[in-house]
C-alpha cells in the first residue's frame, strides 16, 4: 500500500501500519513516567521514531543503544522490524504486545 | 462524537480568551478596523491561554478547564466593567465586488478547515517537534527539563521556542484532555485571522475592495494553508509576521502609544513562535532604525526598543531558563577562513538546487519579492510599506545562506526554504493587493 494511502487509513504512522498497534500496545502496558527503548527508534530521527515518540509521550523513548537508561524494552517483530540480535537485547521474560514483545528491564 | 465535543470545547475556549483579549486590550487596539481588532484578539487570546497555563505550571499547579476558561472570562468581565471603551469610527459597508471576494475568502477558509479537520494532525514537524512537546508538557503537568536536554530526542529541536506547544497544552487543559484531532481546529482560525487582519488593515489604508482582495489572496494561498501545514509553526508564524509588519508600518508613520504597544507585543510573539520570527523582526527593526537615522527624526532608539528588544529579550530569557543548547543543524565553523572553500561548495549545492531548471518555485518566490518591492515603494496610502521590502528580501537571502552552513546535506536543508518562504506571503500581500484592486473597482485606489 502506498504510504499516502496507508496514512489515510492509519493516521500518523504513514505506511508503517503495524507500528501503530504495536506502539499503542506498548503505551497501554507501560506507565506514563517510564522510559521505553524501542527496537526501531533511530537517534538521528525518522518518521517511525517521531510517530512512536509522539504516541508514547510523555514516556521517554530511547533507541536500543540507550536501553540501559530504560525501564522497558519493546521489540517490533513485524516484517522489517527487529533482527534476532534485537530480540536477544530485549531481555528474556517478554510479554506479548501486538506485532512485538515487551520486556521489563527494571 | 467525542471529536465534535472536544472541537466545540476548544473553539469555545478560544472564543472566551479572544473576547478577554479584545476587551482588555481595547486601549492599544484603538484606531484599528473591526476585522483587525478581532484578528489581534484571537492572537492575543492564544497568548493569554498559554500564559495562564504556564504561570500555573510554574506555580506547581496544573490548571483544569475551570481555570482555563474561568480566568479569561473573569478578565473579559473586568475589562467590560472597569475599562472605558473607546468610540469606534463607522466603517463603510463593502460593495458588491468586495462582498464577492469576501465570500470567496470564507469558502477558502472552509476548504482548509475541511482538510485540517479530516484527520488527526500527522505532519513530521507536528509529531517530532510541536505536538511532541505540547503533549509531553500536557501529560507531564510541567515543562520537563528533558524537552531541552535529552540526548535521545535531539531531533525534536530543543532550541526552538515553546509558544505553539504551550498553546496546544493550554487548549488541552481547557477541555481537560489531549485530542490532537480537535486541536487542528486552531489552524483554520489562524487562517481566518490572517485574512481578517489583511482585510481590515488594507481597508483602513486603501479601500474596501483592496481589503477584500488582500483577504482572498491570503486565504486562498493553499501552498501555506494545506493539510501538511496543520500542526506546524508556519501558519502561526505567517500571522505573527503579518501583525508585526502592520504594526511596524503604523508606527513608522504615526508613532503613537497604541501602535508602539502593538509593535512590541507582535515582536515578542513572532519570536515566541519560531526563530524565523526573531530574524524577521530584527531585520525589519534594523531597517526602520536606519531609515530613522537617515531622516534624523529621533525614532531610531524607540524603534529598536519596541520592535527588536522584545524579540531579543525573549531569546535571552528562554536561554536563561533552559540553559544553552548546541545547534545540531548548523556548523558555524564553516565561517573560518580555512573552511571557506568547503562553504563555497555547500553554497553552490544549495543555489543549484533552489534555482535548478524545471523547478520554478524559488524563481517565483524571488520574483514575487521583487514585485513586492516595486509595488510597495510608491504606495500612496502607506509609503512606510517600503520598510518591509528589504526585510523580506534579507530574510529570504538569510534562509538561502544558512543552508550553506548545514551540518547535514545542504540540499536537504534547502528543501525547507520554499515552506519558509510561504509564511512570508501574507506580508507580501500588504503591498500587492492595493496595486491590483483596480481590477475590481472603477476608480483609482487611494488612501482613505
């Protein structure tokens, strides 16, 4: 689906339709004051990063490189999402969220 | 259903705060036309909402709907009861051509409202900057330090001013929840205020027909008033630059206390919206001061104090409150002589991108600026319009020049220039509309 068309159906997440339920699942499973590391978030910033940070605000959203600062790590498992290495970085006791897994780090 | 309720709540909150601003600011809105007064009222009302909200947050309390609607209502009631209202001059009713142009302006606002309200705000800069900060402030019930200093969100431009995020958070407080779909209702109102400010000012200076033409030229400028711009700072910036420009021309001709107040407030709010606002008011103030020095009329210092100082003060206070933030987008070391060859290379890339064959956007923008300068110079009803031409031209040149200092790809940076130029369009209309109004009227357009 072209991103413009997908945006009309999926609001702010543009062509990343699976990211929307994933991020909303993370939001409902984490307290607003927490810090969450997401597998696809980029330090430089891209559309998926902006949309996820906006959707999860006021939670602090960080990349996996900063997961030591995080209370939770969430791995996006849809096609094009996390690699096997990312899944291992998340932790061992994950809970399922739409299109991914959420790990409590502290 | 909740979307409609939230939208109605936000519109009601804006209406109450605009009424409060309208009556409380009667003294310095004196002499303006009715349309101008309401454009100012909307802008000042938003500033009032944001100020009330931030003051409560600074005091450690998160205000709810009762405070956010009650405080402006009390201010409005007190202003009506205790402030003497100035007598208003009667305004001529618009003729048939002007009525038709005004009706088209209303259609243009309705079209943009449809685009703005058809879905939640989604543009990149809303998600990454303005909405992200507004939502963080609203849910945190504070202005958290990490908005400025979190290395994980350097892409959110922590150095940008906070007026728009504060307005988003304040309007959310006025309905007791965050709804980024309903908040989009703000942007068609800003478009309507832009058209009203142009209509009122041009009508007061030239003719009703010229005013109506100015209104439709601005309201139907869809490169600015489009869905992509909803939630971003260019639409508020366009209104703030327009109000500043009108106040600057008024003050340059008649340095009254009310014009001076408008100039100072417009300068402050232009700086609070975006850094481009600070740039514009400083450039315009500098040019006005040079004119005053050349004419030896003793106005150079008042002009700098009223037009430039509030914007500069805003920047200093913001820096003092949040601390220094490195500018990630620009590498000013290119200014060192040993890096001039690299700077020249970047400048070449920027210019060849902006003025590339087959893309007329930049050419049109600069031709429009030249047309503005030509139209503004001999403007019979407002010769001081000539102060805006150099400011607009310098502003555009600075936009192009700073792209050459980009830390990242200068061509990518230059891709934002047309969007920034669009925000200058309503100011250009100030001079152009009176020159074109002859198309719709039988007589020569002159100052009233």
